C-alpha cells in the first residue's frame, strides 16, 4: 500500500441497479426484512420496523447518504426504492442518526479493499462501487 491508498472494510449496496460502497465502520447492522402481506386487522406503521427489540426508523437512502463524485446521473440515486424490491435494511451506527436505516436491493460483503484517496469508486470482484458516506 502506498500513501495514496486507504484500506478499510466496506459494505457493498445495490440500489436501483447501481453499486455503492459504504464504510463498514458507519454501519450498525444489516438484516433481511421483506415486506410481509398485511391483513386489515394488523396495525401497520409505515416507515418503522423492529429489529432485536429496537425500532428502526426507515428513510430513503438519499436522505441519509451522500453520493460521492463520479456518479454520472443523479436520477437512479434519487429514485425511491419499491419495498418489494428492496428486502435488505441497513441500520447506521449510533450518533445523530441512531436508529435510522434505509432499504437496499441487495448487499455485498463486508469486504476489505484498498481505495486510492482521490478515487470516486473502488473495485471489488471486477465490479465498480461508487463511494458514499453518511450525511
């Protein structure tokens, strides 16, 4: 590794057919939570799920993450994910966003990867992942 690289663990996120990488150090937990069919008798609170006895307040990914340089089009990034196509939930670490999470289509990792400091993306398993971070 030279001085122009940083090594870290990353979590790969698949959002609207694009690949993004979030530092794993910013992630509290990841879990699979497909939307079950709800009967009329069940109480449904939109935007809140319970995981390990704690509420997770769901937001759109673009409300919690900042897209880095190099993302050619903001359109896929700004599109709201459909619940039935986004079964994974990523919960952010404690801090101002404690208990906040967002849905993604799929995840990869966590994985260890070196990234050039000025690069807008990283490459893992022959795929490019755009770098994102928590707002």
